[in-house]
C-alpha cells in the first residue's frame, strides 16, 4: 500500500502557500505563489477569487501533485485563508465581484456605526464576544445591500477564501465556527450558532452556510472537483479555518492557556480559553475544537512595516537592515513609532489611526528606524497582552511562528518589551502546515494531540532592557491619545 500524504494550502494576503507532508509531519514538498493585493479605492482591499484564490490554489495543487509522484498517494486536503472576508456568489457559486477582505478594508464603517446603534454595543458584545469593527462581516453584507443592490439581489452564497475553494472541490456550502464568530453580529459565540433574527434583518434572502468545526470532514472531492484541481477524486476535505488559527494548530496551540504570536504582514496573538471572554477591545471567538474558545488580536501592520522601509530604502536587503538594527541600542536612542500605518485593529479598533514618529533627530539613521519599527510592533503586542489579561486571559509563555521569527532579533525585542517567553519550533512553514494537521485529525490519519513541531529554542526576556523599554512603552501609550485628534484630521485629508 502506498504511503499516505496530506495536503495543506493557505491563501494569504500577499501570497499563497502549500505543503505536502507525511503522516509523521515530514515535509515532502512546499509551494508558494505570490499575488497582488488590490486597493481600488482608499479604504478598500480586495482579492479576485478566480485570478488570485483559485489560480493560486490550482498552481499549488499542480506542484504538490507532481511532487507526490513516487512518494505516496494524497489522502486528504485542508485549506485556510485570510479572513474574515466576504465573497458574494450567485446561484451557481460564481463570484459576483472581488472578495472584500478583512479589517484592512474599512469601507463599511458607516454600517458598523449604524448596526451598533440599532442593536446596542453591550448586546452585541455579550452575544458576539466583541463589538462591531472594520472587519465585521455583517456590516460588509449591509454595505453590499446598500451600495451594490443589484449584486446583493443575485447573491446566494457567502464565501470566505477557504470555503470558496472547498466548495469547488466538494459542492458543500459551509463555514467553520471560528470564521463564523468573526461575522458579527450574525453569530452567537457562546451558543455556537447563527443569530436568526439578526441574520434575517441584515442579510434577508441570503442563506447562511452550515456550521462546521475546523477538524470536521465537510465532504469528499467530487468528479468535477478532481477534474478542476488535479487532486484525487473521493479524498476527504476538512473544514479548515482562517490562517491565524491554522498557524495556531501547526504549533499545538489547542488547549486553554496555550498561546501563539504570529509574525506576518500583520501580527496576531491568539490565547486559548475554556470559556467565552467577551472584550470590547479584542476578538472573542470559537477555537479549533468544540467547547474551546480564544481571545484573539490582529494588528493592522507588522511585517508590512519593515517591507515598507525596505522599499523606501531602494529595496535594500532585509539582512543588511537587520545588521544595522542590531547595532542600535534597545530603545533606538529615544525614537518611538506608532505602527498605525494602515489604521489599527485590536486593541484600538480605529481605522483612522495613523503612523506617528516622535523623537527623530539628525543622529538617527535607517538602522534606528528599522529597529524602532520592530519595537513599535512589540509595544503594540504588549498593549494587546495587557488587554487580554484584563479580559480574564492568562499566560506568560507562547509559541512564535512566521517569517519574522528568522534571525532572532525581532522575537527578542518582543520578549524584552512584553516580558513574554517564546518557544521557537523546528517548523516555520506556517498556516498550510496547520492545514495538513487539520485534515490529519479530521480524516483520522493522526491523533488529535499529534505534535509535528519540536521546540528548538526558547527566547527569554533580557532583564537588562526592562527599565528602558518600560519608560518608552509609557511614552508609546501616551502618544496615541495625545495625537489622535490630529491623526483623524490627517486621515480625513487623505480620504479626500
């Protein structure tokens, strides 16, 4: 009998990644497809489902299927993706417009305020786990009804990136509980079900997808799905979920008290809890398994900041910038940056926040700026962790995953500023690796507690840097309230 192999594929903001693994977690092959983010108007962020999501998925499948030849047979697949996002599709599941992306798309803020006033912020927070915000799917659906009514009238499916692709493989219309819990105010996070009255009010005539847990098999690849994708007919497909939570799965963040810091284009922190902990500044969600929950955060920028500086500096090599930053003392010689270059998601929930640099002198160079940008995300992470603690979450240890963990400087800055101990794992493949684990569990190929990511290092806070960082963090926390009115005025100018 041929060896069984698992496929995991993740659709990201700037690229899609896939992995082919053995049942012991050994990576057989990796595939990556870069793509562009569409920003057609100020405050809009979109992906075309055909030319980005499906094209990437098909190209990755082609590479992984070819790589499986002679190694074994593909036995199952799971998909994750950016989210929450909203793709309307017609009765034949054909997309009607580009997918509207998560909180970096702020077009529906008027609808956020309208629905908050209509249903009440306290009621929404109690039932949905958090207030409405820029990425709430209910507000985006209402935006579509109001601004593109001819499209809404034809809409019969509500997809996210991973469910659109899974539907193409199986024909099943579903949404995982984690993604549904980001669909405020349509989903009750404490009862794990749609809120029927609010659904009927906000999305009349639009059937809500069937709810599944990420580790459930939602169906098997049909004849048509196999012809389209090149994957074997009849193999199981797991529900999958949004990318941050597939990342959490990849390093074993599954039980209450587990936490993960995800270093990507944006920075996410996920803390697993045993009960729903509503928060006005975070996202309180269902987690990977039934009867588990989490407190989650997502900053609007992170790796995108360092990429921005690299591009501004003429596409300078990241390694060169890192060396210059390492030569700068902790605290960047009194330079503090607010990282709100794309507004801010948690914990501010302020799409009109703007990046701010204070303390700049002629003695500062690009190494100072590069380090200060990494420190800015670390101050933001500390702010998030403090809000998580205030909401009832606990934990001083977390796994670190993502491309930003390479090299060691950024994770060390995060630990020094937050006081958090971080475990570095052998695998840094990311969400697609977690997807392979999801189908492994869902299909009964591996145990629920399987561990594919041995720890290869631990990053402890350096106490020598605590006093300086505490002082600068206090400045960081005072800086936004002191300048928020000016930030909003500048945002208004930028928005025309």
